[in-house]
C-alpha cells in the first residue's frame, strides 16, 4: 500500500485525530500549516519533536454541522468590508458563542482520548490551536 492510500485509509478510520507521522504536505487543509510544519520538523534528522497528534478540521466541521446558522454568519462576514468593525464584532461574537456552547460529539471525544492514551498518562502535555 503506498503512502497516499495509507493516509486516505487512516483518515477514513480516524478522521478526527491524526498522528504527526501520518501527515503529508497534501494534508494542509485537514490539519493546518502549524501542525504540518511541526510534522515536517519531526521527519528531519537530528531534530527532536515530542510525540504529537492533531485534531483535524473534519472534527470541527462535524461539531458545528448541526448549526446551519453558522454558514449564514460566515457568508455575512465574507460580504463585509474590513471597515465594518461593529458588524464584524457582532457576527464574530455570535460565531464564538455558538462554538463555545456546542457539545463535542462522542466520537471526537473518543478519538482524542484514544490518542492521549497512546501517548501515556505519565507525561506532561502542551495544547495549541491553529486559530
């Protein structure tokens, strides 16, 4: 099985969380630039990068999928001029509140828990976002 087929199979099996070892340059939209750059560093000889996993954009899309109003707000944001600061603040605030109040689906929680379990419970962890 070639690398691309393996990556697609892995995404199918675990589409919400991926280990850095699974990432390729073509995964930019799935994991973001910071995660992809760290994954590339991990492959470089002599550079130590801790074991890491990333939560994919598919997890976020799945989480907010039940909120059709979000698409409407995103469309409204796209139509605004950068000088419409008050409207941008209002719509952005609505988006943030909706996201913060959205329950994370069980399958995403399970994928994250499984990835933490693989890392081990005796370690310290750092969490960062691509926001």
